[in-house]
């Protein structure tokens, strides 16, 4: 018996990007563990990824190409050969490309975060084809944009420093479920005497374990940040030296913040005046004592109309109190901007010939699949190639998305591991490898390590890596460029060789042997300023925002669906709804792993006792959640974890695995954020009613 240990990396859309040890016996993966030597993973994997072998060897894995034989959505297929599949795809795509390649659309996101299996060979293919571009903004671009206007890039506090902070504000996130290794550092900080404060409309698992929970209404985070600025300035809880040396626009900010009294802030946010004042005093006072204060921002903050501005406002706070002086101070939204990823070498935009194709936003796919050709839109979408994504489950306004994929004249190819909601609508399904079966290179957005993934086992059945699938498609389409002959290792070797970025030592073969290597970043990246903004300073006033048609100062933008913006709609649908991730799912991944789904049970809706009482809803009743866009049903959990006026549907369930074949995205909208062209999943008003047996 041969037994080997293979170094791998978790591929999923999570800031932890864990280093993994895979035990392989006679070609079979038998055990998966966290790398005990990797400083952030520290030998620990989340519940989801600890089941990754179950997912890889799942009896429902797609192991051969499939052709649809039933109606779209029925999920009825017959096996075919790779040659048959590739020939059919090429035969359908070639005439479309000859008319207008923009009628072909890729749809992908972060089913894998790998730089190679994600968007390397795939983008080479679509660039050469001249297909429509996809605006991949479904997750974080609103926040990234607001952060960039203020700080200059996605750079922040190193996770390995948080345990030394004396105050940690967890704003808009639930790290116990979605950032476990950060939570481990937070727990260490707590043991050392740090105070933990959670700001979240929902009393999540994380909020329950913090010293304080501030349950504001969704979409009011920007107002809370302005109210904190007001108190910090009024009570002179400021680092005047840091402000003078390393910021621009303080006097203008001071005037704007003066408008946001604690009373106005509290009324807007649905919290108490004391919560506003005491939080500001705690934050500013701790910093004035020379102790590190840190904010961990997460993406829940920015999934509303004013989401980009909310992140911008919050990101102003560390500079006001000089929190960046400390390695354990400042803020983190993402660390991805620290990595010199060489995306041009990986994705080869130079392969594109002719004018730049149109761009389709992935959040408006429901409308766009149903549009006809028009001068302002371009050609009707005739073909979609889906990979690393499950749009029928995860895209907003789901009924429209489903109607779009139901079109008989839409040719759909899906690269997948399983027959997901989206794969059920495919004409051709191509079997893709999992992370244990291919090579990849990874950056992280929650720590500072370059990561390598080695293939632990041979591809199961006839499955192939995304890269190989797009090489084969390129060949069938007649593309002969050398770019389509590069191996996965050759592409990975270019992943971080970006001469235009900050130099790092990067050697792919060494990284594969070791598994991970930390970037050479300063412990406190902005202790002495040096922000990567146009001014080189933290920009309270942003000329770039003004040039882009935005308010150059922090402001508050109410939700599209709110009393302030639409009182008639709010009267009809009086409950705000958010749909954060369920603990045992990762977006729509792992929903079909039986042990994890059994733990989640069934789709639930958390509703406050007061809101339940007026609707005569009891705990465990089935309820219908609805608005003008659609409806879905769930099991009610009557609990004060959901604040009054709010309902919470933990997500994202595969629609086919829900009792009514629907999920929370039936009621979300296709509207976009104030900046970054991102979705507004948490800017949703609904009504809830009991479903009679």
C-alpha cells in the first residue's frame, strides 16, 4: 500500500483560503486536514471543507458529458462522448460567432477562486472568440470601490495581528460561519481582554458571542458611521497629528458629520442614542489610550443601494483616531489588493481583436436573457457557457432568471460537478474536476499567503479541469494560438510574476513543494501614511468620486426599498429581508452534501416575536414570503435573533431541494448599488403570511 501526503488549498469563496493536507492511499483520497504549520489555517478546517472528500466522491458526481433529452429544467440527460459534446458545441457556437460573437455570453464566478481554473484559459477562449464580457460583480465590488476611493486599494490589517487588538468591531459579518480562522484570532484577543462589538441587523452566531450587539436596520450602516464621526469630532476623540499628516478633507468632513447628530443617527438606524454615543466613545477612547482598535468589515454591509458609500464611511473611521498606527489596528475588508496577481498574463486580453465587446452585468442576467436585439443592448443572447457558478440559484430576481434559461432558442453549456439548478437547464453538461483533481494557484482575501494546490488524485471518470475543457473548445473552434497550448503549470508559474506591482519572491515549483508563502508586507501598512490613493493619503474628500459623479464626502443613501425612498412600497411590504449564508453552505456549494444539508434541515425564516404575533405565526409554522417579484416558502423560527421589522432567510438553497422549488432569490431585485455595479440582495422588502396546512 502506498500512502502519500499532498499539499492542497481550499478553492472556495471564503477569506480563509486554507492550506490543506490530503492523504492519498493507492490513488484514493482518504483524509483531508488543515495544514498545522500554516499560521492562519493552524490545522483547522471548517465543517464544510472537512467534508470535501465526501463531495469529491459523491455518488451524484457527473463523470461523463451529458446531452439534454427532456425539457429544460427537468434535469433529464443521456451520456455522450467528449467528441460528440465538443462537436455539438462547436456546431452551435460557430454560426453565432460568425453573425456576432457578442451573442455568446460566459457566466462564471467563484465556484473556484483559483487563478488558473477560474478565469485563465477560460478568458483566453472568450477573448479570442470576441464574446460579450461579463461584469463579475455579484459579491464585493461595491465595497471594494468605496474602500478604494478612501484607502486606495484592498489592503488592510493582517489577520495575524488581530489578537493584539483591544477593541474589535465586527461590522456586517458572521465569521463563525464564514471566516472561522479570523474568529479564532478574535477569541484569542478576547482572552487577552479585548472587547468585541458586533454590528449586524441579525443576532448571528458571532453576535451572540460578542460583548455587545448593535442591531441596526439593513442599509443604515453609512448613517451609523456618520453618527460615530459626529461624536468623535464633537468630543475630540481624534488623532490630530495623523489627520494632519495622512488625510485630506477633514474640514469638509467635519461639516458633513455635524449634520449627523446621535439623535438623527439613532432614528435612521433604528437603534438608541446611547448605542451611537457609547460606541463612538468606546472606539475613540480606546484609541486615545494608545491601544489598537480594529474593524473587520464584511460584505453584508454593501449589498444595499448605498453599499459602496457605507464601506467608504466606515473606512474613514480608523484614520480619524489614528488606528492605522498599530499593526493590530485599522480595518480589513479584503487583503486581495496586496497580491501582485498577473491577470493579464493569465487571461491574455491581447487575444481580443476588434472593438471591445459589450458588457453584461451578471446581476441583471434575468432581464438580459429575456431581451431582444436592440441598438442600445446589442444582439440577443443566443448562447451561455456557465462555469464556476449556479446562476439559477444565486442570481437575483430568480423567476426571471429561470424564464431566461427556459428559452428553447438559448444554447446553454454548463461545466459542473453535479446537476445543479442551472445544470438542469443545460443542453450540454461537461464534467469538471474538483480541487483534489487539478493544479491551481491561489491568492487570498483574508490573509497574506500565496498558495499552491497540487492534484492529489487523477480525475474521476471522464472529468477534466476547466483549463483542459477550454483548450478542447478552442481547438474545435479553430483557435491555434500558442496561448491555448500552455499547461496548467506554465500558467500557474506566471500567477504572481507581475513586474508592474510590488516585487515579491515567487517561484512556482517552490510554492508547490511548500504549499504557501507569505507576502513581504509591513505589519502596519499605513502607520506612516503611504495610502495608494491619488493623494497618497486617506481621502475623506475624494476628487475621484467627484469626477465619477458621486458625492465626494461621506453621505447616507437610503435603501431603494425603504420608508424614506418608497413609503407606498413599505406600507405594502413592511418587513425588510436579508439572506446571509447558512453556516453549512457556501453560497450554493455543499447544499447537496447530505450530512451538511441534514444539519441545516430545511429552509427557515427567522422572524421577531412581535412581527410573528401580528401575523398569527407560531414557531415552526410554514410561511410564505412574498413581494411583487415572487414568493417562496420556509419554516418559521420565531426568535429575537431577527430584530423587529426584519426577517432573515439563511441561504442559498438549491431550488430543487426546497419544498416549493424556490429560494430567497425569488424576492430579491436586479437593482445595482451606488458604485461598483453590485447587487442589492439585502435591499428587499417583503410581507410574510402563514401557509395553512
